[in-house]
């Protein structure tokens, strides 16, 4: 069995379309979508494209989906109880605006769909054994760690799961490292990478391939600018055309 793992698409439909084209050429048996399909500039079109695929696709939620669900619930109750942040605190108002806009775009149509997604998924993959898919860590979709995070801090999170491999995302930077006896692979981000422009994903079975798909960044940026996304210009400039460097983001993540 060959599995494509797609994480952190963030409504970047042009990037997803390019990856799906490569997947069809790679004899993939199924796709695992590892969370944070939304928010992003094309929040209706992106999950719809995944849900309409004609081969097996399984989903787990990220903090993005849970934050949007919380906005939908909050519109009914008057209180938002989840913000998708590591601390649990309300994010800056610019992020809140994006959450509200995304929730309004998705409306009731996608709420039951997102609510059905699971926290983790475990598959037996030829050549790799038991593989656990989670958004960030097996216990949390908001915890932050990178290839530089000390192993002794991470051992209590990964050793108890007793699988050969854990696949994660959340920090938008791919890596492949050992944590004790567990191989932990970050898929990177399809739609909001840090580092060189491109759409990053994994092809699993019988080995691990860290894939980078190139696409027409200029055309994609223009499509994004034409949306009503609250930060369309910034997304096109800083997530498609010229993403932040990996060095800069590693410094930021590991300073917290």
C-alpha cells in the first residue's frame, strides 16, 4: 500500500491541484489528509476538491478545523471556547477575522463534515509497519516541536504510542528524525510552506519520500488575490511567492 500524506493545505487550492496531479501519477492507494485544510483563501473549494476525489481519502482534524468549528458554534451560543493556539488564548484580531470569515464561507454545509474528522489515524503500511497520523503530537493538535526540539522533551509524547512511525505536520517544515525508537516524520505544508516555495507532502510505502511539488506560483498568487480572503495579498506574497525562511521560523518556534 502506498499512502500520500497531505498536511496544512490552508485553502491553497492551486497547490493542492498540483499535488493531486502528481499523486495520480504515483500509483497511490489512498490519501491521508492531516488537518488544516482550512482556514485559507479558498475554504469552500479546497475541502470540496478533496471530498470529491474518486479514490480512498481519510481525514484527521487540525487546530484549524477545530477553530472554525468553534466559531460556528460560537455564532449560535455567543461564546467561543477554542482558539487553536498552543496556550489556549485568543489570537490576534487579524486571525480572529480570518476564522470568522472562513466559518461564514463554509456555513452549515461543511460543519458536519469537519466535525466527523478524527484526532488520529493508524494504518499498516508495507515496509513501514504501524504508522500513526496526527496533526502535531499524538495527544495534541496544537503542541509545537521541530527537528531542533530536544529529544528528552519529546520522549514522553511519542514512546507510549508504540508504533513504528508517527507522521505529523502543524509547523509547516518537513523533517525525518528519531525520537527514541519512534521514527517521526513531518510532512511539511502543501499550502503554506516555510522555506523554498512549493507544495510539500509525503509518499509512504515501502519507504518514505519527502516530496516537493512545484507549480505556477505567479498564477496561483493571482488566483488567491482575486478571492475575498481577508489577507489575500499577504497570503499570495508570503505563502506562495516568497515564504519565510526555514531558519527564521525555526528560531521563532524554538524561542517559545
